[in-house]
């Protein structure tokens, strides 16, 4: 078995409801050469106290403000590389539960030029796929998941190279960061993983989907769920930012698609209708260069 040290980086923000379950599955993994780094974004619940009592061996990097997912991952990755001499960085959410063999199977397939990612299920129902590979859709100016909402019947059990993966579980060799840089902190959260995947692809790195490694994910927990104002605001604001950053490769009709989609959500979707002011705020803030953390949501 490959034995490179892995720095497992978790960004926590008020994660008392689920973080210790994630930590238990990480420490129960068959792969043991790990250091867990928890970057806490000024949590106001008791999640850090609970974690420190249960897992004192972890490294706790306590921030005095909510630094966001992107910056939090960067803080943890730099610490793992510079202080712990980790060869690999496993970016992972605090609202997941890993299969016992997941880390072992990811590192077996990883190397200096290959990033590995697992199959990801929704937490409920346990056999419903959230992610079984991903693509970039430049005609839409966004990334997308393969297999989302499908019941797993083995239809996505073949390893293959993909264009995109969410960063809720991504194993990356330290050399990748040395070449492409760290995560773009401008976005705070959402679209940070899409941007990272584009830069890794551009630099010649491969992202390998490894379906024999899998986990369960409480989707968008850190943002309050996919119908929350936090998700709606950051998702749309950062999509505008992403499209502008890569405007040279957008294909027709990416912008028309995006604005038509926004209008449809305004008019037709009860989920987005209740948050329509945050869609408008996302657009206004993007146009005025107000990126990073938004404190008035």
C-alpha cells in the first residue's frame, strides 16, 4: 500500500450537528498515515469543544472570523504542507461520512499528476447518487455532476478521467499547489472548486474518478441547504465572477443561458422567489466588485 502522509483538511463553521460523525469515519479509515487539520471559522456552537474532547490528536487552527471555505482550505493545506510535511492534501467537508476503504482507494490511484475523487451519495437516501464524475459546460458557463439524483445500480462504476469535481472530497498531491497555486479566495464559498479544476486541467493535471471509493454527503449543509439565502447569493454572485474570469472560453449562449435561467427562477421557482432579493443583491455586488464574505445576508 502507498504510504504517503495525507493532511486531511476540514473547514468547520458551526458544525456540531455532524462534524464528529465525519471525524469518526476519517479516523476509522483503513488508511492510517493521516494528520487531520480542522480550520474553524469562528464557530459559535460547541462543535470545536466536542471535537477536541473526542479527537485531541487533530490539529485545530482556530480563526477569529468566518474566513470561508476557500480561504479555510488554503490555511489548512499550507499548514499540512509547511508544518506537517504532508505529501498529499485531502480536502474534505465536515458533513460527510466516509466508507472505511475510501481514503486507501483514493491514494492508491493518486500521484504527482493525478488528483483522485470518489463517488458521492446523498446522505438520504443512501443509494442516491450526488456525484459520479463531472463535466465543464462552457455553453452554460458552469460545471455539472454526472448521475445526480439517480439510484446507483452500478451504471457509474468505471474509473475515468473527468473535467470537474466538487472539493468536498478531493485528494491532491502537494506539487499541484506548487504549480497552479491555491484556491481562489475571492469567492469565499461556491465555484471555488470549479475554478480550481479549470486551473488544474489547464496545467496538465488529471482528475480521476474512483468509484470504488465512496462517501455520503449532507449536501450544502454549510450553506444552510440549496434553498437558503446563503447558497442562492454566493452561487449566483460567484457564477458571474467565474464567467468573467474565463470569458475568453465561454461558448454561445452561456450568458444568455445564465440570464434566462435567472429570470425563470425569479418568475417560476417558489424556492428562488422567496430569495429573489438575494439574487438581485448577488448581481449588484458582483457588478460593484463586492466579493469575499458578505455580512448582510
